[in-house]
């Protein structure tokens, strides 16, 4: 596999573009385009900006921007570290604690509501039932 920067340079030269022409048309500093072709990634700065420049420059000179960014990522991105068992344990413990606290609050809310209901019932005892007798159609 050829170097990424060499592929950019060859594609640009195949279209007979000078770096200054590409810089002018894309509104990208010529020093950044040169940095891409010579693979001096530190000149450009953060990787997010660099990926955007790679994609834009690649498309302009007829390369697949997505493929060029993927190649850069493969060659220059450190692999993500797998979470350690200690990290997983902390995450599980925090999640468990949060769920237990939430469950405790829900139980407390139910008991508080029940206590309020019982207190209300006790403070207003029910009136004794009244009996009313009506005599319908009674003779006098």
C-alpha cells in the first residue's frame, strides 16, 4: 500500500493542479495541503479538522474522501482501550446504587402517602349512620 500523502500528491499532479491552485479553489491554506502530501499531520492540528481537510481535498482531486479518512484513521488512530474489569465494576456499582436509591425513594413516598391517608381518616371519624324512618301511606 502506498503512503497516504503520496496518493494525494499523485492524484493532484495527474490533474495538473499546483498546490496554490487547489488552495485557492478550496479556500484551504497551501501549507495544509503540503502537510497532507508530506504527512506532517502535526501542522494541521487536531484530528477532527484534519479529517475534514482530507475528505475535502480528496474529493476535489478525484479520490474517495471516505476511503482516505478511513485509511488515515487506520494508520494514525490508537485503538480504543477495552474497559477494564475495575471500570466495569464501578459502573455496575454506581448503577446498582442509583437504582436502590430510586427504589427506596419510591417506597418512602408510598409509606408517606399511606400515613397521610390514615391520619386524615382518623382525624375525621365517620358520622354514625342516621336512620330515617318514613312512613308511607300511614293512616291517621
